[in-house]
């Protein structure tokens, strides 16, 4: 429903290109009337009601950052930039989870939400054995997905008197996801070139015969 609201004469620049809009106003009535009951992957008996609509909009308003904001009784302000930012973050975390597995993805989400945590806390909260937690953390650290911070306690700087905290950030996750994606594309291209080269060699051998 935000698309027609976006496509108004003021949304275009002098060259006729669509300008990026960070926020768009949409009426509650228009949004509710545009809902489709035939949602892919949802039971065919599902139908929208005003209560379900309000529950969905409330959930979007409670996102951090919020995707929606109740502007007045009959109008919502859609934060396009916040939605795109959230989608980027979810996609980056999904790429990391696909590469390292659901267990590492669970650890990553905890570090994003809770910040600096020690290994025991991560193991307890994620319900993952300590040795598996250690393995996943060091594996992700090698690829710069997470970081390890040392906090020495006076007066000695020894392993026994040093606290170790793990952390990550959306920038680290995004950069790592981009590296993994580019590497996958490169590997696919190299693999394709190898197959093409093999096929060409077979054609030449058949021609020789």
C-alpha cells in the first residue's frame, strides 16, 4: 500500500527519476482494504480481521527501529529507511547462519541483542555446550564476524586474572556477509569456467577423431 502513496508527482526529480523517501504516510482505511487473504504459505482458511490487522501494525510499531508510527487515529507513518535497514540486518545474519549453522546464528543474535558477553554466559543462555560455544566463537573470530576483548584485572595481566568478552556489530556482520557472498560468486564463476574448459576439450578431442 506504500507503493501508490510513493508514486505521486512530487516523488520525481527534474529528470523523471523516483526520489528516495524515508517516510510515507498511509491511511489505515486504505491499508486494511488492500489486504489480501490469499497469503502464500498461510492456511487457506485465513482471513484478515481488524483485530489481526491491529496486532500486525502494533508489532511493526514495536520494532527497533520502528517500521510504523501511528501518526493520528486514521493514519500511519511508514519508515521506509528503518524497514530497509532491518531487512539488511536480517539478511546479513541469515547469510552468517547459513555459513556456520543455526547454532552460530543463535550465538550471533544474542551478541547483537545483548552486547558484550563472556563465554560461559553465552553457553548458558544459548543452551550450547561450552566446548561447542568456544569452537563456534573462534571460528567466527577468524572470519572477523565477532571480536574478543580482554579486560585485565590489576595488578597482574595473566590469563587467570583477565576477563574475556565477546561482541559483534551490524557492520562486522554486514562486511562478513558481503565477503562470503562475493567469494561464493567467484567460486561459482571459476567452477563454471572449469566445466566449460572441460567441455571444450572434449569437443576438440571428438573433432580430432
